[in-house]
């Protein structure tokens, strides 16, 4: 592995996404998400329905 192959091309640290609800309540869709992506990596986001996969990806875009 070369030095450039271990190069970090994206680093997400402590990403949290809240949605306001009625009555002053808050829905936390993503809570303290942290991960690096290195050059050459293939990243997959998997999980149960409603766990925040789409919210995570939309937040990154």
C-alpha cells in the first residue's frame, strides 16, 4: 500500500441531525456519527428502515 492509498479524502466527525417537532420536541435522526473515508475505499451505508441512512447521505451532500 502506498502512502497516497491511505490518504483521507473525507472525514466526518460528530455529525448530528435534529428535526423539530410540534410542541418543542426534537427528533434526532443521526447522533454523533464519525467515520473516515480513505482513497480507494468503497463505502456502503446499511441499516434498518427508518434508521437515518438517507438523512445521513443528504446531510453530506
